[in-house]
C-alpha cells in the first residue's frame, strides 16, 4: 500500500521569499508518479507540478520546483518568489501505474503568505 | 465544458435520508474518480471508472455508498441512509485516458452536511 506523509501542518512565508514544503512517501512500486496539488478556499484541486519516478531530473514549473530524492522517498516542493496568491493548502500525492491509478494524498500543509 | 462540473455545490440532509451527487467530467475524458475529503484532511479515494466500467470500488466505506457512470460520461455518487460521519466534501476528478501519470482534473466538490 502507498502512504504519503506531510509533516508540516502549517507553514508561513514572507512575500517574495522562498519556502519549502516537505513530503515523504512509501511505496513498493517501481514505477509511479508524484504530484503536488494546491487547494485554495474555493476547494478546487489545482495541479502544481508532477514528477515521474524513473526520471532523475527534478521537475520545474516556473516558480515551483521539486527536490526528488528517490532513495530517501522524499519529494519536497520549493516555491520561489512567493506571491499572495500562493496561499492555500498544498497536498502531496502519489500514483502507482496500472490498476486504478488512484491518487493517494497526504494530509496537507497550509501555506500562509505574509505581505 | 471547460472543466469538471459538480452539483450541487452544497447539500444538507437529515440523517437517514438518501442523497445523490452529480459529476460532469471534461468531455472525452476516459477516467473518472471520486474522492472523499473530511474537514482538515487530504482527499481519500472512493471509486474509479474507466468509461462506464467501475474498475475499482475498494475505497467505498460501506454498502450505503454506490456510484455509477452508465454512459461513460456523467457519474452519480449515491449515499443511502446517510449518517453524520458521511459529512465531507466529495470531489470528482477526470483524466484523459487510462495510462499512468495523466494529471487528474478536479471539480469544485460538493460539501455534504448531515444533520
């Protein structure tokens, strides 16, 4: 079974600064994907970034990047130049390939951005 | 439509009543997922459809929960004899095809409150 752990219930950052959200996971699968989703108060889950486990290069999407450490089963999200609009709940999720391909989520980290 | 549409956005029901939640996926999306998100938690998988076939219902918490997608498009999640612990946000997501790693696109969810 897959599990995802987010050990930081809440984080805060000053506008324009950098923040890193932690995520660890456990899986027995050799092939899987990892995701970070953002959930603002509107409730819609928005994909931030995804990483294919067999790719060693860390994924990057504009101000968002990940530090993927496969051996340590760690998948942290770095947000650079934080903006007020980045304030939200952030969820880390894993997905194994084959089968139902359901997402397994962590409990989330609430990010506050201070002006 | 442009995105995944869920209705109603809010639903209040008395304990013991039956409820039905609707999901309109993005047109042409093969895969459809239902998740349950309790307050302050990450979403948890309920069930998965590939077209009209329900391939995984391992996350449904009891036989009071039933989901269908008869024509491979719109899906309905039905909860019979509702109980207070059913109070949660129910999220629907769809993805273009069944191969792994495709991002899931989420709707805004239905917030269900059982009195």
